[in-house]
C-alpha cells in the first residue's frame, strides 16, 4: 500500500506542477481560472488519498470546505472574466 500511496502522491505532485505552469503562463484569463479550479481538485484528491491511507475520516470536513471554496471561487472568477470580456 505504501508504494501505491507514494506513486499516487508523486503523480498528483507532477499534475500540480504542470497546472501551476498553466496558471502562470496563461494566455487568457479563462486558462487561469481553469488552472485554479484544477488545482483545487488536485488538492482535494491529495487530501482524500491521504485520508484513506491514514484512516482519518476527520479530514472529510476539510474536503467539503475546500470543494465549496473551489466551486464558489471558480464560478465567481468565471463571471468576472465574462463581464470583463464583454459577456453578460
């Protein structure tokens, strides 16, 4: 189980680095918004894997909070970007 946990965390770390590169490079605001949303999903995935391996169900509260913050933040940023680019 330790090998699977290690491989999973390494892959999640690599995905976070690639997503962070997209967040910095960007070219559009929608790319950056999607990168932030993907980072939130990757963070939740990492916490869920850690919680499952360690057997700590108390982390589910943190998962719910991060998911809700990620969703609300993504929707708000998308609406703001749509208004800035002339949408409604």
